[in-house]
């Protein structure tokens, strides 16, 4: 909804009481402890994931890569900015 900031504002006598405003606002639904942890109400039990296998291939550091000691991301050599006593710093972190 657009707001017209040029429109005249209400004066102090036109303000509604807090009780009148609360009556117009619909009541919120009650959230149980179970719903608070899982707002989408999805069933994420471990039994559903028991038969799933995850295969992850971890590669060793490549010659053209370095790990920035500031952001801890693996970057390509062209993103190298400078070396500190702790290790390499990328251009984004040096900026």
C-alpha cells in the first residue's frame, strides 16, 4: 500500500485509543512449542533420511588456489592481494 507523505497528518484529538486499535486488529493464532521449531510444519524425522547416502568428494588444495585467512574462503590466485604473518588475504577483504 502506498503512503502519501504529503497528506495532512491527524491532530492529537483524532488519535484513536489503544483499546480501539486493538479491537480492530485480528487476534494472532497460538503457536505451540512444536510449531515454533518447525514453522513450516514439515516432518523432519531421522527415519525419513536413514536410507539417504551422501557422497562428497574433497579435493586437496590446488596450486592456483589459496584460503583467505580473513574470510576463510578458497580463492583463485588472481584474487590474492597480500600476505600477512597469519597467511594470505584476498582482494575483497583487503578493500
